[in-house]
C-alpha cells in the first residue's frame, strides 16, 4: 500500500507488479464497495500478465480502506442491498471536480513505476472513472476497459459517453444483462458515441450477468461472467499494451 498526496490530503493506493521492472501501467478503478481483498486479488491477477497495476482508494476523503470496509455479509442479497444505501452517497459525492485532480495524481504515481502506454480498467462506478482518466491523458492511455459499468450515459455535458471523443484509446466493455444502472438504451448511446469518435471498441452484454458479476465476495457474483471478463481483458491488454 502506498500513500499518495493529493490536493485534498493523503490517499491509499494498492500497487502490484510481477517484479521490479518498469512495465506498461494499468490504473485500476474500484467499484463502490472499495479497496479490499477481492479487488486486490483482481489487481494481482492483471499484474501477473506483465503489468504494473495501481488501485487507489478514491473514497479517501471519507476514510481509509479499512474504515470504509463493509461490516456486513455482502454475499447475502439483503445485506448487499443495505450496503448499497451506504455507498450510494459516496459515489454521488465523487464528482469530476474531485475525481479529475485525483486521477492526475494517480497517473503521476503510476509513472514512477510503470511505462506508457497505460491502460485503465474500472468496475461498476470505476468504469466511469476509467473513461474520464483516458480523456485526461489521451496521448498516454491506449486501452480502456469497463465491466458492469454504471451510469456511463447521463444528461450532463461531461457524461462519460460524451468524453470518448476526447480520447484515443481502444475500448472493451462487458455490460451486465438487464442492468438498471446501464440499460439497453444507454449501451446503444455509448456505442453511437464511440462510432462517432471513430474509435475501435468491443461492447458486449454478458448473458444473465447481474450488476457486479465479477465480485466474488458479493451476492452478485457470476462465475461465467467473471471468466469471460478476465479472458477478454487479458487478450485486450496484450494487444493494446503488450505483455512483457
């Protein structure tokens, strides 16, 4: 765990890499549950493919990863829903005016350990941040991946789908099926924006996969969806970033 100084204070970030060599970097954006053992395992898995992976605690203003860790059993659907009521205000409060300066610091830190090109990957709310990150560093970010992304299409002028035209990356999306946070109309609008920007992308809806399907520590986990997501992500990063 690293400590990163931001405009708002001190933020924790988990750094994982296969060795001490400088390798292509990946910025990993957590879901609304936060930095925990499950997301560390996921970051480690990506690092094992030959990348330097940095996963910041983007909710550091609210507390440390340990302080924000759920005190309930998220594999129970009712308790998972209750935690959603806790995490929703944090997600809503993490607006671009806070997230964008933070992301610049994440990139600055990643650059101390990794080389370009960079990839970004996000889960749930993290998919939004992964797109925004690519728009902040279009000449450095070559690949953006998002799985069971939430609220990728909004009315706001700075909606993530409107920012893809400011990027130069290739995109990979694995959407949850029948996701109320990212419905069919939103997916179609996202794809129209990617087409209009002339970007290369893959945008698939994973059959019967619930929102949060990669998270094995919750009731949303779906093994088939997780397997498909990481298989596609490994091939995607190998093609766009190169494994070393």
